C-alpha cells in the first residue's frame, strides 16, 4: 500500500516516548494528544482508545444504548458502524445514502424513523471525510429524542459549515487504523462537548474507574481500551503537520479531478461546496456498471491497478446483506433485512470505486499525471 510513509518527526516522537519509560496506562503523551486532537476538532474532550470501533462502542453506551434499542446507520459503510451496536444487543436499521456524497440521506432517515419509531441512536458516517448533512440529521434526532454519534473514522480535519466534525452531535469516533490519513497501526479517539458523555467514555475505557478516583475504585464495569504512549507519540507528530498534509491533499485532488473530467466512461463525484473535507477517497463512478453489474467495476479496478495505481473497489454489497447480521447468536430480527433494497446504496456498491488519499500525497506532478493516464487507459480498455 505504501502508507503510512516514514517521517523523521514521527521517529523523533517515538524515541521520546521510548526514552521516557512511560509506555502506557494514561501516560503524558496520550493526555497531550487527547487535548490537542480535541481542540483541533472544536471539542471540549477527547478520550484516546484502542480503535475507532472501540470508540463507537463506548460512545454508543455513553449515549444510553440498551439491549433491543434500534440504531439508524447508513447501509454504505464499514461493518463496524453497525457491529458496534450489535455487540451491545442493539438492532441496526439501515438508511439509504445520498448519491453524490454516499452519506446518510436525511430524507430516507425520516422514512426509516417513521417506520421504526423506537430508534434511539442515529449514526451518520462522514464517509471518505465528506461530512454528512449534520444540521438536518441533528434536527431530526432532536424531534425524535434520539442521540447522534458521528462515525468520523475517515474525517480527520473535515469541517461542516465551518465546524469541525466529531463533536457536532453528542460524540464522535475517529480511527487511526493503518490505512487512515492519521495512522498509528491501530487506535482511535472519542471527542465530545458533553461532560456527562466524557465521564462515561473515560470510565469505560479505563476499567470502570472514575476521573480523580482511586486506582482500585470501580463504580462501573469497564474495559482496558486505552491507547499506548507509542501510538500517541506518532499521532501527535502527524496532528502537528495535519494542516500541511491537508493542503497538499486538496491541491493534488483538484489537479487529478480536472484530469479525470476528460476521461470517457467515468464520473468523479464532487462533495458539496459548503463542506471542507480531507479527500480521504476520491469517488470514481462507472455509470455503465449500474446496469451491467459489479463485475464491470471490478474489471476496471483491476486494469487501473495493473498500471501501478492503487484504486480500491470499495463495497460490493450493502451492509444489510452481510452474513454476520444473520448469525442467530445475535438474535437480530431477520425480517428487518430480508428483501431490503436501498436504491442509491446498491448503485454505489455496483459502480463506485475509490482513489485513496495516499495516491495524492505526492510532490511529483509526473505521479499525478500517471494517475490520470492509468484511469484513462483502463477506461479505454474496459469501458469502451
């Protein structure tokens, strides 16, 4: 994959952590990273955890999720958005996506909530770093008494109408898994502006302790979901150069998009003008694949890869078709998913591929030209 790339500043921070002898259990660099990441994302609190999935799990509990509660999630997302609820015996109900952003469609959310009046939690995903329509989603949630947890796994540095994502709702979870724009191999962080949510998430991730409490005092059951000092060290380094990274990413994204506009047989989906996003993925749509099926998309992706460009096929099935949700162990009501068809989600699965961020993080104009040429050549070979 060629990502993440070695950086001397990352190495210096890792050496600092190593020499400190403070390698875990709420160490200084972890707490410094929590403060800086939260501040950068317009949040009052940050709690660094072991993964973005763990962050969602703890945020769901802190928002009041209980067994049997329904959770509205988009059908076009990684399974963790749903499985983080299922693990607590929550019941995912699926919402279609906007065809331009591939994020939760507020109009379809209204339909789903009208059908499932007992939805307690709404989880918009800022997919590919493109912010979901948070004003509409939080309005719907407020009218129904539901909580909003943002799945911001890919949205480091993204902003919605001038506000950084993550703490627009009740809380949000970011990921630092290997492929992410900020990467520490694994890791995540929960951000929130709510003191009560912060207290619960902090306690749950720290074996049920309470802030300021005694070491062997456990007012609630919790787990060890703590980030290590080594992860925090490399993430602090990346956070402090994030603005520069985003500037390079956005500049090169525009160059590539302008080149791809001249390629027959594909479309590049551009985000709304009112959002500031991190270009985590560039959406390339093959319209012909909507009718001809996903195999055409897969052939196109293979042809691009053969030319040395890391195009990703993305999801090929909606989340509601995953066999994991039919495992009887979890006791999910099969009638919720049997026969379900969400038009925009299914079209995206059959026709949309993703150009990852690490292809655009380059200072080489020749490399950007090569990306455009690879897509053009593959389109000529496969789509014409």
